[in-house]
């Protein structure tokens, strides 16, 4: 995770993406699919996907973030609200999510 952040700050997006994916894979191997920290990694991947101009991946990762955080912490968790807002920005047809910050 830290290495991914360093690479992200250096604008080495492909390498940062790979680091986050590796971290995610390690956590998924030892924890269940709804382990709360997975949501954070999916959120990192979504944000990074936007920087890499891959909106389809970003949508997929934001949806996964929402799913995990909602199951663990509920609809009012800040990460759920932020991810829904970012999804709405990527796809205005999702405005029915009625997200307010």
C-alpha cells in the first residue's frame, strides 16, 4: 500500500495500480470477500483508474467499494457516500442514488 502511494505521487500510475492490485490479492487470500479494508484498496484502484482514463474499471471498483462498506458499516459510511458521488460524476444516469455530502 505504501509503495503504491509513493508511485502514485510520482505519477507512475501503472506501477501504482500493480502495487495496489498485489496488496488486494494478498488480503483476499487471507481474509473473506467482505473484509472492511478491501474497500479502501478498491477505492484506491477506482481513483487510480480515473487518473488512467479507465472509467469502466473505476465504476467497477467504486461499486465494489460500496458493496463492501455498506455490508460492514452501512449506507452512511463516508466512503460509501464518496464512492456513490464519484460514480454519479462518471455516469450522470446514476443520479437516482440521491447522494448528498
